[in-house]
C-alpha cells in the first residue's frame, strides 16, 4: 500500500534528542527551542518566534493576545481545519465564515469587506496548500477597519507572497501574528508541534508571559526581574526539548526537503495536464503573487461521484488518497447558528477536492500510473 503520508526522517533526530537529554534539561525553552526559534527569525526575518506544542496552541495564543472577548467577530474561511475556528470560539468569538475562490480553496478576498461589521476584530486568512492569499487586499481592509490579521500558515512553511510593491515576503511575516504547524503531515515535522510568529512588537513581551503559563518566568531567566510570578492568563503552550531537538534535525535539511517536495509537485502537475482535461478535473492554481512550497497536491473533481470513483480505484490498486475538510459552516457544531450562509465554493471543495499522496520518499511514477490507467 502506498500511504497518503509518510513522515520523513533525516537521520539526525535521535542524535539530537539524545543530546537534549544529556544536557540535563528536557522541559521547554532550552537549547534546541532557542536554536529553532533563532533559525526562523534569521532565515525569514520574523520579528519574534515562539515554539508551541501545536499550531492550534499558536492560534489560541493569538486569540488571547488580541484580547478576543464574548461577542467579537472573527472572519475566516469555512473551508479550513477546525482549529482555525476553535482558537477563537474558546475566547467567546462569533465566527463569520467566508467563501473560497472559484480557482483556489483559499479565502475569497473580494468578499471580505461585506462581512465586516462594528463587532469584527480580526481576519484569519488560511494559506491553503501553502499558497498565499492576496495579503495586500487583506492588509488594506485591516488597516481601513482597524482589524487584526492572523495568518494561519499551518501549511505554508517556506512559501512567499510578492506584494504590489514587488517585495517578496515570507508567509507568516505579513499579518500581526501568524501560526505554523509541524504536524507529521507537514513539510517540516516534529510529530506534533507548532510556532507562533509575533510581527507586531507590541505583543512580544505578553506573548512570552502567555507562553510561560501566565508568568514572567522568561523575564526572570533573562535577569530582567529578580523573581517571577503569576502576572497574566496563559497556559502550558511551550513544547519540550525533545520535540525541539527533533525539529532542529528537520530544519537543518529544510532546503533539501523543499527541493524534493516541489519536484514531486511539479511532476504531478506536468504529467496530469492531459488527463485532467480529458476528465474535466481542475488542477491546482498558483497565482502570480504566490510561490509553491510543495506541501500538497490536490485535484478538484467535477462532482462527488467522480471523486468517490477515483478514491476507490486508487484504493483497489494500493494507493491511499483522501479528501480534505468538510465546510465548517455546515458542521454539527455550527447547526444552531442563527445564520448559516450559502458558501457554494466551500461546499464544492468539500465534495470534490481530493488530495494525492505527497511525501519525501513518494514513488510518484507508480502513483501516477495507477491514477491515469
């Protein structure tokens, strides 16, 4: 069976884990945590990075930092993972769901302004499949209406956006805050794991406090205070050194991992062109302002029946393919919402989008042969 995903190991993970243990500190915010955080700050120019136990935790920290309260409204795509919404629902927010674009599952930026009300506090764009949303449009709206922008960059490691000014910016560096995932299905992994990026420096000090369970423990270890205590709300958001050590082995090999994954993506895209046209199937679209980080290769079938047929065909040939999200606005949890919008594109992707296997050691020729024959 060719799996949908297979975690890639560089060979150094256990070595660094053993080293972390030998250093005598395996709780969070130690040697490897700081190595990883510095890597991201230096490579991508992020103002401040904090590793977290998951992208979900990073989003929850972001919700606390922007002071989400009962009744606040947060705009996000309906076609996303539940963590994007849960982080803000936990703080009492009302989620306002936006539709996807016709040619891409990401949020339709042109429909956002009509969703903004006096209660709107934030927009959460999701860079689906690592492909950038139009951040100029989103940041312009945020400035006009005094809103926060939190980039859900769970899938967007090492992906970029070129703005109207011609400057190429890493995803996660544009909004006030951003959240990344290192789940085992992502390009760079630590099993479970994530990271909060703080681009607006006014959040930097408080972020460390929230990260450290609501204490000023980080300031204490920096020698900024003579003792530490409980000063704010927070939780146990920081990961252990074991997770950070594993992640460091991956980061050392980021360029190689990215090169292999993008080559696999390009092979899928090239070979499936004629097949997709013959079968009325939509292949991924990369806008001219975005780059491709090789996170995911998906196809959009013409209907749910065609998708089911392809899944069963691949399964019978030993290939595991999966569909992705069910639109959140139609979820069981959201059924009591007083207004459930009609979001045709989100529903189309829920019914028709199919993800093909994508991982470093993928036997792609075999997968393609079984798909098109």
